[in-house]
C-alpha cells in the first residue's frame, strides 16, 4: 500500500460507540480521503494538553482495513507530523 500525505484534524465525534477515547482524528474536507474515515496515529495528536481540539495536521497515511472492521487510515507513530493550524 502506498503512503500519502493528507491534512487531518482532531475532533470530538458525535458518538464514541466502538471507538477508544473522546477525541479522534479524521481527514479534513477537500482532501483525497472522505471525512468519515478514522485515522489511527500517535496518541499525542489526540491529547488536548498538547494539541487543542480543532488542530490540523499534515500526516503520512495509508489506507488499510481490519478484517470485519472496515477501512481506516493508518499513520505510524514514528512518521513525521506537521502541525498546520491550531
């Protein structure tokens, strides 16, 4: 699978059913990935003490899926992250 840079932001989802934690990452509108996809990445990006909710990032991601779990974007925690906007 290829890796692509995409802009993403942290947010409070309407429902956390089946999700871990209250803050999550998703692509921002206008990017190549739909905004309903979740991004699995470094936990630092969902820590509001480090990055307030609404912060935008440029991440390297790859589209992947888990058996029975559906598609999501994966960003290895060691890949570089650029904070675009707070």
